[in-house]
């Protein structure tokens, strides 16, 4: 792992996302913080501090949106996660961010995205990391309120529509009125998981619980038959008909990420029945997809490291051998198939999709799709330090007790 860490120490992220959590210095600061904690290494601590200082400089020198992965909310999340600042407002460097985000979240009607990557769910993840601060609580309450306003009632529960302008360009002709995304990164699985965090934290609990119950019911009713390529479609239409299915097993879309999110939230809210249902889906996800070559690179988002870490998390939570075997399988693929020493960033390259659906292999140092995320997954598999960084992916939840001071 040392060559990968050394390569990332000297990486140069590409503007305009050079400071971001997903692609830039904020994400690498999280990695070197995790390395410092795992190995009690002052050199890694110093690297993390330099990277975080560079990332936070963008908060004052650049115009950034509130997006979680590419905007100021994600950089602020990294500051909270790495520095754990004082809860005293005057000594907390993020108090102004809380206020600005809280004001933005009062926008009604909400016409921005609702998802984890760049919308309400991502802002909710930031707020969960900041609890029990008053400003964080107000942000999370607003997130739940806006999600409540966006929820569409059906006979089977609540659902959240992706507006036409937020549908991927290649799919807009097929979805002129929008549709319903079921995934973790851009869809309803992320909504339900962050609502689970709100319930467990006692923030807007009654509203969040109602939305969560309705959303769970609706999502579980979308499960495909045994003959379908996956248990959960990627997207469904206005009549709840499946429109697209996953191209591969992944965290961002499809059964592994959705099932882990459901299991995580079920445990957080203490619903034993839900936990059993979700665990069965998690077990099934380990063997339902047989074409492993569909996973073409190593990143966390839709690559081998994401699957390896996801199943490692489930193994650590449940102790079940099926998840240990799945995690070991994907780590082996990561290191023997996707790693090519002497190329990319520490031996890893990323297959990126660009506008117009063009694809190309790139040397990607980022956290979400690139080498930083791979390093974090490998670190989690080889040390005893809890990988709390994966709260940014809703692979785990931070939920302080409701009566926290």
C-alpha cells in the first residue's frame, strides 16, 4: 500500500474540483487523517493538515455550490470529520457554514436536487456529522421538511421524483416528466438512509419516521422477480414500471448499495423486522450477479474497492462468513485484476464517463471514483481502526443519542 499512499501524497487534483471531497484535497485529507489515526503517524497527520488547509482556502477564494461531493458542504464535512472542532460557536470554524446552509435550506419550493451527491441528502449527511450543534440540528430539520414537501404519496407509500431537468441527458427523451431513481448516490435509497439517521438522532423524528416508513414500503414493493437482472431496478417510471437495470453490482446503483443502506438504517432505528429483510437482500447480493467482469475498475463508487469495503462492513457488523468471502473476493479482484504497477495513481486507473457518454481511462486521485477511495478501503481491511469516513457514503451512520447535550 505504501506506493499508493506516496503517489497520493504528491497527486495534483484537476480544477475546478481540486478542493472537493469527491475529487480533491478534502478527500485526500480524510485519507491521511485515517492513516494517521490507524498508525499513530505524525507525518500523515501533517499531510492531512496541509491538504485540509488547502481545501478550506477554497471556501473563501472560490465560488462553490452547496453540493456535498463537489461543493462547500463536502469540504466542511471533511473539516468536521478530521478536526472535530469545538462545539462552542465562537471557537467553531464551521458555524458560518451551518448558518449559510440553514438559510439555503429554507428555499421553498425546493427545485434543486434531492440526492446524496449534490442535493438534500448530502446536506443531511453534513448535518449528521455536525450534531448535536444547534445549527446542525436546524439544517437536518430543514432537510427532513424539504424531503417531506417533495415526497409523492402513492397507494404503496412515499416516493421521490427526479425532475426532468435532473435526469441524465441520455435518458431525458425516455423520461420527459422525470422518473424515480432507486440508487444510493442519486436516488431514494439515499433518502431513506439519511431519514434513518434523523430518526435515530431524534431530529424531526416524527416527520422523518413517517417518511421513512412510507418510503421503505414503496421501495420494497419495487423488488424485481428472480428472473430479473437485479433485485432493484436503477430507475422506474411514473407508473412504477422498471425503466433501466444496473449494468454492474455497485455501491452507487443496484442491489449491494441499496441493501447495505437498508440494513444500516434498520439497525439505526432499531427495527428488527426491517433488519432481517435487509440482511436477506445483502446476502443475496453477494451471489446474484455472476458477470464479475462488468466491474471494470477499482473505485469506491462503482468499482471493486466499493464492493470489497461494503461487504467488509457487513462482515464486521454481522460476523457472517458469506460477507467475509465476498469482501475477500473483491479485494482479490482489486489487487490482481485492477492493479497494474507502474500505471495510473499507485497502479490504479479509472474508467470515467464524460458528457456525451464518451469513456476514457484516466489517472484519477479522487476519493469517490479514484485512488484515494481505494486506499481508504485497503486501510479499513488491514487495520482495526473503525472506518468512520464511510459515513460520507451512508455505508454507516453517525447518530448521537437524542438526549445528547
